[in-house]
C-alpha cells in the first residue's frame, strides 16, 4: 500500500460519488441508504420532531436530501438541528467509508477473465 488517506484530508465529507456513470451512482446511493437504515436502528429514539404523540418517529432518510450536479452526488441534512450531533457524525462516517471503498476498488488492478 503506497499511502493511506485520512478522513480529515477529504475536502468534503458529504460527497457520495464523483463520476458520470448513473448506474454506479445509484449503487452508491443504495449502499448509503442501507447504512442510514443501520444508523437509524442504532438511534431509534432520535428521529421524532417533537416528543408529542402527534408526530410519529421519522426515518433518518427523511432528514437527508441529495444534490446531483456535474457528475457529483452529495447529501445534506435538511434541518441539522433536528438530528443529534452523534447521528449526523455517523452519517458523515458512513459517507466517508463509501468514499474509501470507491477509492480502494478503483485502485485495485483488474485482470481479464479467460
């Protein structure tokens, strides 16, 4: 291994995908959504708008919005104040781990199948 990238070296920790392949981008979004579900399961009580019974518990996905522009897919929090900092951090870590997986897979040599 030549070098290791650290999370703090990434300029934007909410970038999910950079490229022009729509199919690959969709796969990344699906992986990120699966990771959001895992985070949601860890912090089930953190997603209600209020403590009133009037507002049911929301899904974490409802706090996330995606932005696509020029081959870049990023996610943002709709209302950051509604999510605890620990949940927001878990989302950023999930995104960064996907970025590292993409970088790792793109750096692996490919061999033709015969």
